[in-house]
């Protein structure tokens, strides 16, 4: 899976969980820029991404995945580890 595919799937998850319009999601999208991105929704995002990409995130991963860019990079790293 290439980076563009990962980004599109993460955008879809952000839309599904947080209701962010896909065209408004960018590398800086984070809890600081999205009002309803609270701790519960962050966990919902992590669960949705684990299911979507068939990966498991460590506590360290979950704590650092607070921007769209970091989410995509972490997923990409996890998928490389799987192969």
C-alpha cells in the first residue's frame, strides 16, 4: 500500500469518527484544530485505524499520533513491519 492510499484511508477514518470534511484535512489536522477531537474520540480513531489497517498500536504510538501526518507515518511504519 502506498502513502497516498494510507492518507486517503486515514482521511476517511477522520471523517467517519470526527465528521471532518475530507477536503479540510491536512498535515496539521490535530486536536488543536478540531473541536471534538477529545481523548475518547482519539481512542475511537486509534481503534478504527487498527481495524482498517489490521495493525496494533503501542501506547507510545497512540500518544504520538496527534496529527494527520503522524497518523499516516505511524500506519506506514506498522505496515512495513508487518511485511
